[in-house]
C-alpha cells in the first residue's frame, strides 16, 4: 500500500515538508546520515539548523566588527575636534 501525503506519523512532532532533491543528493544524505548514526530526516534537520546557527553567529560577528569600527572612528573624530578647539589629546 502506497503512502499518501496525508499520512500522519504517530509520535513524530513537527511539520512535514516535501522536497525534491537534485540527482545524487539523496544518496549523499544517506551516506552522511549513516556516518553520523542518525536517520536521513535527522541529518537534513541537523544540517538546516546548523546553517541558521552559522548565519546567526556570522551576523553577530559582523555586527561586533562594525560596532568596533564605528567606535574607533568616533574616537578618532573626537580627538580631531579636540585638537582643533585646543582641547587635550
């Protein structure tokens, strides 16, 4: 009996999402899942979650670098202004 899109898996929380994989990707996922000792579904979820964490971490690092640059630039300009009006360095 073929499974239909309306099949509900008891005890499996979460939304189901149908995906079309390019040729070879399903097999690559199977190999990776086996190497990581998890199901193909768990492998896909793990990789998706990691991609969002990487993006969030990277965005945080970029924001910190921008803030550091802005702070340094503000300090530089304040020193220039202080020198022009005869203030301390």
